[in-house]
């Protein structure tokens, strides 16, 4: 059976459809038919078994006094905020560079437009072109 958005395109009454293939689903997969009983085996994917976080593992027990937990939290907060602030500083620097490049582009673009305007105006009046450096 072909599936579209989790729904089958065709519904058959026969249990053993000749076109059936194992398809991976969001929350697990369907294995090939077992030789022993002819049924499909369904298994959960690794993502599902850990509720979406495959990096999480049960860690060893550490000192879990309130003071130690608070100390670790403050250290984590400090490291994270240092990273975020340095990243924001890099973003500000890039923003400054971008604004400077924009201004340079606008100035040059306006100068070119002005040059074209003067060139067209001179051609209409028949004056000789004077180059200004």
C-alpha cells in the first residue's frame, strides 16, 4: 500500500497484500513479515524511546546538595551568557560592517546615476563631454 501523510491510498480486505513493503514511520518502523507467524513486527525508533532526545543518558550520581546544584547552575549560566554576549558582539561588528558597505554602495550608486544623468543631458544639448576626476 502506498501512504500519503500517514494515510493509505488504498484499503484492501486481504491480509497479505503482494505490494506491501516495510515503510519507516515517524514513531517507529514496520519490519518485514516474520517467517514464524506471518505478522508484521513494529518497533519504536531510537528517537521515540528517549522522547526525542537521543543525546540524553542516565548520568552517574553527583553531589546533589542544594548548594552544589546551585553552584553548577550558576557556572552553566555564566558560561552560556559569556558565549551569548561574545556572539552578540560579533553580530554587532558584522552589522557595522554591513551598514558601512551599504552606505558605500549607495554613495557610488548615486554617483553613477548622477554621471548618467549629466551624460544624457549633455547629449541632448550637444555639448562636449567633460571628464571630471
